[in-house]
């Protein structure tokens, strides 16, 4: 058995859960940056999309799931753009 196969962390990095967590973190990090750039706090963002500040907090902490629709609403409320792309792993576009 190779060392990579025996390392639990390496095995986890190959899972769907790991990949989903990375996508979510990329989004929430960029959302927080956009909020800072626009000078918008959680309460104001919540007001703009008609939800509670606690829900915004849960999104930013990664403690709730959210849809693509919610992602678009959040970004539009901050006068931003959202881009979702797929690429070959070997392109390393991250």
C-alpha cells in the first residue's frame, strides 16, 4: 500500500465532502471580502436580501447549506458578479 493511500487526510482530500467544503470556503471568503469592500455588515446584507442576520452568520461560518440561488442573491445584493467554472485538474486554475 502506498503512503498516500494509507494517509487518512489524503483519502479525505479525495472525497466529495472535502471538495464541497473547499468550494463553500472559497465562496464565503470572497463574499466576506466583497462585504468589506462595499462597507456592508451582516445586518445590512440580511436586510437587502430579506433574511435574518443570523442566517448570514451561519452562511459565513459554514454552518448551514445554501443554494446557488442564495449565492447569486448575496452577490447581487453587494453589486458583485459570481462566476462558477469547471476546469481540468491539470489546468490548476484555482
